[in-house]
């Protein structure tokens, strides 16, 4: 009976340690992702507006 309790206690302790380690690794991964997200994100720059086209009734100046 004592061996069984010791075995169950050891298994529970092992699971707690494994779970704690997994949480630490996930927290580190989240921190790393947060720290490097902005570095790799492309910066969108607005395209320049096209020049307005001349109106149809405008005449080009001529030199004669």
C-alpha cells in the first residue's frame, strides 16, 4: 500500500513538473514572439497620389 502511494505521489509530482516546464516554455515563446513581431512586420507606406490629368477644354500653350 505504501509503495502504491509513493508511486502515485511520484507520478503526480512528475506531472506537475512537466506542466510547469511547459508553461515556462510557452511564456518564453510568447515573450519572444511579442518582442520580434514588430521587427519583421513590413511598414506600409502610402502610394503617392497620381498627378491630375489636364482637362479636355484646356489648350496647350503654343509659341508661334
